[in-house]
C-alpha cells in the first residue's frame, strides 16, 4: 500500500480551499501555493512512474479490507498506465500554472483562477487513480464543473456562449455515464472495476452489456470529443484563457475521456470484436474529419482545437486496432505494439499541443489578435515563441527527430503489420495534411510580413511564459527517447502489459 | 417493469426538451428532468419488494432490506447535480446580461 497515492487528490483540493481563504490576505499566495503543489505532485508522479513498473499498487481509502474477496472500500489504483497519465496531468498542470503568472494579468481575480485550476487537477488525478466506477463519475464532475467555470473566465460574449454549449453537452454526457454505471450496478451488484470484471468473467448477458457499452462509449466519447460528439470542443477550447486551453486540450480530454474509455474497455468489459470495430471506426473518423475541419480555420486557437480532435483520433484508432487483434485472439505482439503506439502518441500530444496553445496565448498576449490574417513577421520580434512553436509544429506533423514522428511511425507500422493497409494509408495522409496546415500557421504568423502594413509593435512575452514554452519545447525533443527499446520497456511496456493481459488488472486487485 | 419504462420515458422527455426548446432556462429545466429520471432509476435499482430501511436488526435475521448503496449514490449525485445546475443558471444570467435575450437562435457569435 503506497501512502503517497491519496496525496494526488488531497493536496490540490486542500490547495484550492486554502487559496480561497488566504489568497485575499497574502500577496501572491495563490500563484506560489498552486505551482508548488503541482511541482511536488509532478515529482512524486515521476517517482511512482519509475517505481511502479509492472506492479499494481492499491490504496484502500479508510483501510476497509475485502470481505470474502469482495472489495467493499473505495480503491485507488496506481498501475503503469495511470502513472503515465498522472505524470502528464501534473507536468502540464505545473507548466500552465507557471505560465499563468503573467498571463493572468489580463483578467481580474487571480485567486478564483488558481482555486479552480487546483480543483480541476484534483478531479483529473482522481479519475485517473480511481478504481471504482462511481468515484470516476464524482471526480469527473469535479473537473468538469471547474472547467466549465474556467472556460467562461473571461465572461465575454464568446466565452459565455462556448461554456453554455460545453455545459449542456457535458451534462448530457454525465447523465449517460451515470445511467451506464447504474445499469452495471443493477446486474453485477458491485462498482469496483476489478470486481465487475470478475463477475462478468463467469458469463454475462450479451445484448444487455452491448447497450451498457454503447451508453458508456457515447458518454465518455462526448467528454473526449471523438468525432460525432465533437461539437463543443472547438468553441470551448478556443474561448478559454490560453493556459486553460492547454490544460483542456493537453490533458482534460485524455484524462476524463480517452483514459477511461481505454481502461473500461480493456480492463472491465470482455473485449468483443463488434465494439472493437466500432471504436476503430470512430477513431478513423475523428482522425480524418478533424484534420479537414482544421484546414480552413484562420483563428489560431480554433485551428489547434480541430487538430486536437484529429490527433486524438490516432490514439483511439490504435487502441481499436489493439482491441480487434485481442478479440480475434491472434498476434498479441502486434496488439501490444499498436497500444504502445497509442499511449506514446497520447504522451506526445499532451506535450506538443499544450506547447502550441501556450504559443497561441503568447501571440495573443503580444499582438492582441488570434486571427492569422492580421499577423506576420513575428519571427523577428518574438524569437523564442517562434522557435518553440516551430518545434511543436514539426512534432505534431510528424517530422523526425521530434516525438510525433516516432509515435505516428509506430502506429502506422502496427496498422500495416495487422494488415489494415487502408488505415495505415489514411494515417499517413492525415499526417501530411497536418503538415500543410501547420506550414500555413508558421508562414502567416511568424514569416511573410506584408510590406504595406505598418510594423506591428509586438514584444517578447515575460519570463514565466517563456520558461513554460521552452521547457515544453525541450520535452518535445526528449520524448523521442521513448522510441528506444530500453526506455520503452521501462515506461511503455508496463502500461501495455496491463492493457493487453485481459485478467491481470482484476486478479492483482481482488487477489484471486 | 412498467415503472422502469416510465423512468426511461421521463429521460426521453428531458432529452426532447434539450433538443427542441429555444429558451435557455427551459433547456436547463429539461436537463434537470433528465437528471431526475436517472436518480429515480438508481433508487429503483436499490428497491426490494417488501424491504425495510437497512438498519440490521439482530433479533430478526430473515428480514429483507433494501440496498443502501444506490441511495448513497443518488444522494451524492443530487449534490453534484445541484452544483451543475447552479453553474448553468449563473452562466444563463450572465448571457442574458450580455445578449439581452434568452433565445438560443440569437446567441450565435461563434461560427465554423
């Protein structure tokens, strides 16, 4: 039992309340406390990432032990996969908090901002660590409600409209999720994910669980903005303050959407080929349609938001390929490769998409516009922003030696080895269109100055913003190391093992 | 079984309201209807015919009790629902101050 696990939820929650009480009295209390808490959580999540390995670490809240092998307490589970997602959440959280030091001067009441920020991180950490279905719902609502408030933080016309759409669709998603959880409890009389798996392994009603799976897939799909459910994402992600866009696009849709889908469909339900094909189709659709919606955009943040949908498609697609192979019971090593590629791309996307949103925030901070047509020639006046956004653009379009290249390569190789040639070709095509779209972004924002227009008086942004962007740029390069077999075995293999082995997760937790 | 179908019909009523209503406040009310239909379903899942409140009476071991866990879930979910509804109403009031209308057709500054 690892005593550090509950700190991931308790510390940011405590931080949020302390900031609300003491933030008015002490100057800079909010900034210092929020970033110190996130830095500490980042350190312990990195330690647990390296220490967890293939083991499954369970913390029973309140010390309630299982009775007759039936778990009755609240379980918090730390395994290879959740450790990776925890690292991403706290890393991007820390860097966004540092970035907000200067960015927040655009708005009033920084106290509320940091308190909501801490609540959102607490909710995401809770979803990732939770070992039972109802707690996933509770933590998901904590992070969702604080993200609704954060999207509306500017209280302008656009922000309010975006947050209204986001809230209505988010509420429908939450009801679907609660409905699905209720149906599961009805049949199995348990909420613990591992225990549900045990109950299902002794036979289940196929058509009933098909309904449950589809309800849960639509609920979490709405949260993750997979294509037929994506309508809220471009509005919400482009209207939010930039550090919050980085959090929403970089980690929120992964932690409360993709992570839970992968966890539930691999570790709780028995994998059926029909659902696997459905998930692969949804992933391909998001990947393909998302990039075409992005091409025509002139608002930088809206362009980046559509690319998030497309890049998440890669992750869902590779998880789907893994599911199909496992359902057919053939070629587990290819399934493991596909899933490893998906998780690798999930990590990479967190790094480069957060960096791009922070760049967009820096451009908006310096020039006051988000429209690509009104920019130009920023490369001279903002060298650091220009350089980091160049790194991120090359990463997202999959140019070696940046991280995006290796994860896309692994996904395409896995698709070819699984004989899904069409999917491999589509993935390569989408990558090329992404490159074109980001060349447009680079050209209009940083180069190509219109000689007729008067010189823009943009200056480089303050140090805290530069710090976050440069660190993320370095991380984009360093993550390429995950492609090497030694590093991959240390970090990605434990996560893929827990997902590909159908009963490892449940048997380690229930001890059966 | 009828009562489960009634629950589902209530859910669909709420969904119909969310899709067809044009007034922001009515959309919020429809969302609440959907929410309460799910709370009802959860309470029904815990119901046992002839069951009493689950306070164990050692002198009568054969007594049937209702399942307390869905009730705890409903209480938690009601609190969460209160938070979402309050947040939604706050946003609606802010929208009314900015746009001067509750009509969703006139709130369309975001496109594309």
